[in-house]
C-alpha cells in the first residue's frame, strides 16, 4: 500500500466544517415495499392557511429530529389538505393550497414536496388529517395521515393514505389503506404520486393521473447518491454522455443511439460492463423485485431498501452486482463477499482509492461530513449539503477526496498525491455533477448537467444540449 496514501487516510483527520447531510439527488423508489399501516392519533383541529377544501397545517419538528430531504435538514412541515407535504428548512414554506396537480418534476410551485396522493381533496364536511411523532431518538418516525377524505368533485366516497418520515435513514414511506371507492378518483387516477427536489428540476414520480395505486400498497423512497460503473458503450475507453428517461424507460447515448426498453416504474439505471467485453451495458435495478437486468441475464439480488452499488470489487475487469443495506450497514457483492461497514444514513461510494484495480468499501457519513474507507481509515472534508464525487482530478493516478457544493457550484478536491486542496467553481444550484475523463488524458474532468435546459457543461471544453427535464444523466 502506498505509504503517503496511508498517512493521509489514517493520520490526517480534519475538524468537520459544520457537518451535514449529503445532497441525495435521487431516490430508490420501491413500489412494492412492505405494507404495515400505522394509525396516528393526533388530529389536526385547525389550519394555518386556506380552508378545509384547500388549506394547510404547519408543524415544527423537534430540533433534534434528524431528517434530511435532498440533503437539507427539515425543520418544518407544511401539510396540505390536498394530499401533499412541503418540506421547510428553517421555516414552513411554499404553496400549500394548490389543488391542480401536475407531473413531477415541475419547476413551478409548489416545490420540495412529497406528493403522497396530490389531488383536489375537500375535508369541509368529512374526513380529517392526523399525525404522530413515534419512537425514541435517534430512530423515531413522523406519521401523517389523510383519513376518510373525499374528493372535491365526488364528496361521498372516502380515501385513506399516509406518509411516514424516518429519522436517521431519511427514508419516506407512502402507504395506501383505501384507494377504491368506485369513482373516477380510484387508484390515484386523478393524482400525482412522487417526490420533488427543492428546485423543482429533479424528482422521482411513481404516477400521474393514472390508476396505479392499490389498497394495501406501500411505496418506499430511499435517498442515495447515484452509483454506476461505466458509460463507455462504444468500447473506445472514453465514457459517453448518457441519459436515462424514467418516463419511457429510454436510454439515450450521445455517441451510440437510443433505445426504448421494457422497463418498470422506479427502475434505477446501473450501466456497467458486467460480462467484461470492454463495453458498457444498459443495465437496470428494479427495487420492487431486487432484479438486476444485465447482459449476463436477470439476477435477483438484494432486498427492500437496498441501494445498488455496482463496481469492480475483485479487480477482474468486470462490473460486479452489489447492494448496500442501510438497515445493517452491510455491503453484499454477488458471488464474492458480504462485509459490514457503515450504518443507517451513510451514503455508499465504492471507489478504487489505492490504485490496485478493485473498488474499496467507502461510505460518506452525513452526520460528521466524513469519508470512511474500509481498512484505510477516515477523512473529514466538506460541509453541510456537499455531494461526494469520484475521480482523479489531477491525473496523478489516484482517486482524490472530492466534493461538489450545490449552493455555490464549487468543486473541492483534496489531492492524495500532493496532499493539497483546490477549489474550482463550475455549475450552479440545481445542477447534477457528473465528473468523468471525457478526453482520455487520464484526468477526471469537471462536468455538470443542468436539468432546466438539458445542457451538459464540460469545464474547459464546451457545452452540449442532450436530455430534458426529468432525465437522469450519467457519465463515467
């Protein structure tokens, strides 16, 4: 092992700068999660805005309730009569009375929302909202229920559903107790179901005005930083800018064409070279069934709440199927090994830190802004809301400790070789960082994709339009 790297990882532990939760710009969406309905007991007796047709109730969470949404600590909730929650980061926020649901993401208000069953509900004459804070810190849950509520158009049929926020893991669970009343609103036919980023430019949508809900269904949203192994679809050694479009499960590779696949709602794109032929494959992971669809076949590996973390863990030149299980902090690598390293709330970031050709087990811990690398040590670097990114940004042959700050667009890099820091501005709030070596010179380039206009910005090179709002960009 390189002695300089060992010294850095084991000997240099900086004081945390504010600490904080990583900006998780995507959610694993499991539409077939375990259903276990919780009945809260505290009824909302008065509203803070609007009326019982279109109104909202504001709730300040306890200061020690550690729940983060897209990387920001939630301090207040705005609970709408119309079946959605708005997350506040210092105060209650947003338009809590809007009754005309839209598809997600949508740049117009309201943003930073959990659309549990966003529709035009009317609680004037029937139904109520309930909530409860349950359990013991640091593993509490906050439950919000809409109970026996009718739609504004059909006021004699009643629906019941809820959302549960999980402290620590930052998971969100939707549960549907009653979505069938023999009307046009059945099964969510007039509703939006999903989550949306505070900018309104990113989100995960389960359904929009389609009858996709059923009684006894649970939808689990697990936050994570997107991990995939390679997008070199042409085999020329250079990654290809790639878009995955959830709305049609389509793959769009700038240099290699477009494919519309028979995918599933909530599939996670996990491109990689799973057969070792030197070319990436359009692989997906289905959280509802734990099915990996790759060029070596469909393989079921994982369980509810797992995070896909494909990488080359054994150094054989092929991408390995792997998951990280937040519930027990264990990494499971298909056909290889299982290793417990991490805890609930950690963000897994497999990366080849020591240059030996295989990925190490690395987690980024939001609570103290620290990277932990198995058998290599810990390194504290960054501040609240930073995104950990992978790459050799100075071309020295070693992966650097690196972060991108969404609020300022600054890339912070700690060079393993030179033991120096650098800060470079590239991007703006709402962008998605997708660093990669785009010209094959051995140095990772700073790249962002802007959801608002579908443009890739390559620092020092050019800008190119490829993709549209709601797409998932990939480049590695």
